């Protein structure tokens, strides 16, 4: 049955005009610099046609600068710095003020009075790549601040209330999007790679740090959620031959979240992931593939601090002229342990969720290459065409280890 109280017809139109100028200075091939500025005029027109007619027209004028500098420091290293300003508009779901009471204890609505957000973004990157020694190092830094960030206002209803002709019971939670200042983020990432010739393996170590400050609004009080994440990892990638290929990786993520509410909510979360991939190929075209990953969680809600292993395996043979065809039998989640556990942090809450995922299944495939463009690398040839690309699972921990 059609329920008019839970339905609406809403039209949203965004018109943007942008004009700008850029100046580029190339002092040499080893150094580039550019600076630009844009003037942007935007109109946000929102009109609700049903159940009653309301119109909101907003106009925005913005100056959007951008700067880029790149310099080649040596034959093997360079540095790049980039800055830009940008705007973003609320989505149509955020603008519609129709009330959603599908969950009577958590009622939500949109906000047609939302305005655009204005973002400053700054990034820096240093890269070192030495092809003679096969060593490399990369350092990345990214900063971002946003004004009029689209956050969420949350109210705990103290008495039975009516919102858009919908009754919201006492004790329920009502939320809607609003514009708030104070969003900040910082991200860093460093990685170093070097070959170990004795075992014909490339070793890569990485580490990083990220910080996010999320503004919120609870019962008419401004709040902030600060999330600190530290990560580190190591990976070994083989280069033994076209017949043997292995990869071993380990990654750890440490997260610490704090919210300055009356109860000063603070949580710590650790995720560790170990991954091993081993692929074997013989001269007759037979191959075996193994992809094993282990995940361990701690600091989550009760019942979700689980550890599990995910093992995908396959056996097959390359056939036909020039091994253009391939028959492969694959089994996914051989141990029947696959899980999907996700932690979500926003300005309102820290949520841990476990969802159902596809567990063990078998697949028989035939692949035929119509044409070969050059010679595939040893690792790609060893993986037997598409490799272990189809894996069950979802969310942060549903796939193989090492993908963080």
C-alpha cells in the first residue's frame, strides 16, 4: 500500500560555471612549476513536489586556487608537491527531508538546507627508484581540511514528538545531516624495497600513519571523534624462475579512536594479516596455485575478536598450441572459515559488524587467449592466466592477507 507519509517527490538541480587561468613555468626538463586560479559559480536548486511543495535556491561563488611543483633531484629521485581547493555538494538523499522510520528506535531525515563543502588538499611525494640496484623508496604525505563538512546531528528524543507528520517515540534517536566545520585528515605512507639476490627475492617494508578528526553534533552539543591509525608491513616477492613463484606478506593495523562526549568514548583495535601465495608450473603445462591468508582481530565488540584462515587453491593445465588454452579447477575457502568483520568509525558512533559471506565453492573454468601481446612475465605466467582473482568474502577482512 502506498504510504504518503513515507513518500515524496524531489527534484535537485546543480548548475556550475567555472572559469580559470593557469600559468606554467618550466625552467628545465628537470623542474616544473604551475599555479592557477579558478572562479566558480554554482547554483543548488531543490524542489519538493510531493507531498507538499517547497523550494530551496542557493547560490555559491568560490575562488579555487591550485599549485603544482615537481623537481628532479637526481637521475633516480624526484619530489612533487601539489595543492588544490575544491567544492562538493550534498547528495540527493541528504537533501530529501522525508522521514525514514523503518527502525522506530533510529529515525532519520534529510536536510534541504545543506550547503556545499569547501576543501583544501595538500600532498607531497618523494620517490627514489634505482633500476641498477633494483632499490626503491617512496614517501607520501597528504593533508586535508574541509569547511561546512556534511556531518550528522543526533538527538535523543526526551518526549514523544512529531517530525513531518511522523511520530517519534520517547527514547528514540533522531538524526539528520548538517554542515559543520572542523574536519581534518592527515595520511602518511612510506615504503622501501630491495632485492635479496641469494634467495632471488624482493623484500619490501612499509609503514604509515593516518589521523582523522570528524565533527559531530549530539543533543545540540558539538563533538569530535579523533581516529589514529598506525600500520606496518613486510612482503617478500620471489623472482626465482618462471616455474616457481611465491609471495609472503604480513601487515598490522593499530587503531585508536576517541570521542569527546560526556562519557569520553575510547576504543583500541588491532588487526593482523598474514598472507602466503605459492604457484608451481612444470614444462608440460601443469600448474598448482595456493593462496593462504590468516586474519586476527582484537579490541572489537564481544564475540567479534575472531581469528580465521582462508585457503584458496587450484590445479590446472595449459593446453593447445603455444599454451593458448587453460583448464583449471578451483576451490575457494577450502577450510570453510571465511569471515567478514568490519569496524566503521563516523562522527556518531564506532560500529563493529559481522556479515554473511560466500563460503566454500568449486569452479571449473576454461580460458582461451585469442592473441598474445609479447611475452608475459614469469610471475604472471606462473599464476596461470587470471590467477586467484575470484575470492569469497567482503569488507576489510574478507579477502587474502596483505591487501591493506
